[in-house]
C-alpha cells in the first residue's frame, strides 16, 4: 500500500477544510504515522543491546519533524553544513549527530567539529590527513566493490563514488589510530528503497565480518556498525512492504553470535530517511486545467518545485482524487514548468478529473519538498503537519518572490581583475 488506510481516512475527513484554510498546494505530514513507524523500528531491533536510528535529514529537513525524531530518541544523519546547522538548531549535539559527507570541504570539517562535534564518518582514506583534529571517535564509510551487488536504484558499488575501498580499509583504521582516534565505527550504504530484508541482513553480516577482521589485525574494538539507510517502502499498490520484523530478528541473531564469540556487542545504527517519513506525507494539489490534444492532460497547481522524483527518476507515486474512485480515463498529470518531464504521472488510469478537484499524491514525506527546485522561478510549497490531536500546524510557509530574488544583486557589484 502507498499511504496507510488509517492516514487516508483521517486525511479525507478533513482535507476540504484544510484546503479552505491553507489553499493548495502543500505537503501534509502525519505525526501519528511517523511515530508508529519509529516505534516499529525500535521494537524490531530489541534483540541488539543498543540500537539507534539517525534520521537522514535530507529526506525531510524540517525542525518540527526532526523534533518528533528527537522525542523518539533518534539522532540525525547529516551530509552538509545546512543539515548540521539545522540539527544543532533543535539541540542535537555530539554523538546524536552523524556526519556522512562525501567530497568533503574544509568548511564542512570545521562545521562538523564545532559546537560539540559529531560522529565523523570519513568517505575516503585521503581525508584522514585533512581532518583538522582527529576526534576520539571515528568512522569510515566502506565500499565493498565487487563483493556486493547494489540494487537497481543506487547502482553497482564498483561504479559508486562513495566510500573507502576494501584494500584501503585496514590502512584507514591504522592511520586514524596513529593520528589519535581511540574509538571506531564502520558504515556502509549500498541500497536504496530496498524491499528485500535479506539484503539488509547481509549488509549487517558483512560489516560484522569486517569488524572481526579489522579488530584482529589492529587490536581495536568497535563502538558501532551503521548499515546506512535505504530501507524501502511500497510506492505501488499491492507491493509487499519490507519485513522489518524479520530483518530485526535476523540481525539480532548475528549480533548475539558476535557477542558469544567476542565478548561484546557493538551498537547498531541505521540512518533511514524514506522509511521513517516517506509514507507519512502527501502532496495535495488542485486540478486547474484539463487539456485534450493527442493525450489528455490534467494540469495541477504544483510542479517539480514540490516533487521531482517522478521527473528525475521516473519514480512512481500513487495518486488519489478526493471523493472519486474508479479508472475512467488514462491521463498525464502535469505541472507548469517549461520541461516536458514535469509530470507527476504518465498514462495513469484515474477517475474523471475536473477543474477544482483535489488530488493527493502519495508518499511524498521523504525526498519530496527537500528535492524541489526553483527552475522557472516556481516557489516551493508550504509544509503542514497533521498533529495526533487532529490539528494542523504550518511548519513551513510557501516561498515568496522575495525569497526567490533574495540572492540577486539589483545594484552593480563589479570586480575588475588587474590582469
Ligand atoms: C540518502 C542517504 C540516507 C537515507 O536514505 P533513505 O533511502 O532515505 O533511507 C542515509 N544515509 C546516507 C549516507 C544517504 O546518502
């Protein structure tokens, strides 16, 4: 299922009123669903001694949502200066933040170390000497290359720009230790939107095996392993959800075995974005133009500035029309950008849509608003949060023209190189 029945029932009950109050378009996120998913994740990993989700901030970088994560005991996975700043803005500090950057700049290193630091996750062996001050706790992102196949979305590890290669791994920890690191973590991120739990179990197994190997070679113990994000959600009707319970149970067994053999259990970290918030958001938009040429087009009042996954990756997002069911006609649902990939759905069977109908596009709670861009000067929409008591909070306003023009210099600003 795309959004849960429970959410669609609560949503449909009050959507008309919410639209009358706020106007379309907007993303609407569901606190109740996010909390339920958070609890499911926590319960699934009760078999390991210490489990923590680091919410991947890029999926939904909004303080109101991040505070929900914080209240469940989660940390934050950041990969940019802005994401670090946002996490600290809501009070996250030190080991509550994981910094998984790649192609890291000096400015990013400086920000990572400021304000109580964070868990630094280095993407390359060459970065060890570039860390201004080696922290006590250090992690490396591991790229197993041909030892694993990625999945179709993220691609083959051999072609991926991320991580330390297998042959560099021992040296990476050796060098970090020589520079003063005392505690260690090991991270990888190999799959995206993975629905097969066995794949994630294999990832945990692989990291534990590497930990055994590195520990034996270098006489170090590991504080944690981090199996990354990439837990999948069913975007299509009828798709089977990820079996998180089996995933947790099987990974728990691997950790128990590790403890039997080595006398301790590292912590287990994941950094999910999509799994936590994806199904708990919808993009609500109004049909404003119906057009019949060679195909039928339903034009809506939002575009790729609100959601670019369909245009960028051909991603499927389910679409509902409020108060209508059935599959009366096959249409393209389109935005207003001067780009022909500005389509939310291509040749989709929908009920007959008229101007003024409300559409909601499912599963926009992750990599939705945050990926939106301002081509054609289209503003990004507001974000609303449906609270557990049924009230609706505006957690981000719509962008204005002033926002879009804020970086323009209307006065002359000239530099003439002496040459
Ligand atoms: C994007 C990303 C995530 C989150 O991915 P999801 O598919 O949203 O779970 C986690 N970790 C890293 C390093 C990422 O780049």
